[in-house]
């Protein structure tokens, strides 16, 4: 019985160590690939995630507006940056790639404007509908402008 208990504790300890090592190496790889554009996208993502839980709550109107403004500001900053994938695009195609990226960011900024206007007017259903479209904008942008993971 004691031997079985020690074996179980050893297995748990070993599993915990392996998990910790795996998470640590993943975090290290993520830090290595951090880019200014990625940092802006993290700000947008964090704001959008928080907004998702409160966008239709009238008592959270000012907080929701602040979150949209934070996300929009990060998107405007991101517009001036270049995706890492641009380095793998042929030189002749790179200006169009960057122009397309900026156009996609403009779509995102316009969507944030739409959400902000709806929230400011107290039209929470309209804000929710516009918010729901963010998922499509994200999917389209990531599909086109994010370099596949190695």
C-alpha cells in the first residue's frame, strides 16, 4: 500500500514537472516571436474578450466604450506596422500585401467606430450585432496576414 502511494505521488510529481517544462518552453517560444504588431493585436484581443461579457449591459456602457476606444487605438497603431508574413512575400507583391493589410485594419477600425456609436446611443442590440461581425473580420485578416506557425 505504501509503495503504491509513493508510486502515485512520484507519477504526479513527474507529470507536474513535465507540464511545467512544456509550459515554460511554450512561453519562451511565444516571447521570442513577440512583435510590435502582435502586441497591438493582444491589446485588441484583451479588450474584445472583456467587451464580449458586457456589451449589452447598460450599467457597463462607459466601460464598454472605453474598451472599444482602447481596441480602436491599438488598431490604428497596428495599421502603421507590417505583418511578419510580409517578409515571405515576393518583393514585387509586398506593397500590395501591405496595402491590403492596411485596408483590412481600416475595416476593423470602422467596425469599432460602429460599435462605439451604437453604445454611445444606447443601442445595445445594434452594438452586439456589430460586435458579432468582429469574428469574421478577425478570421479573414488572420487567414490572409498571419504567417503559419513553424
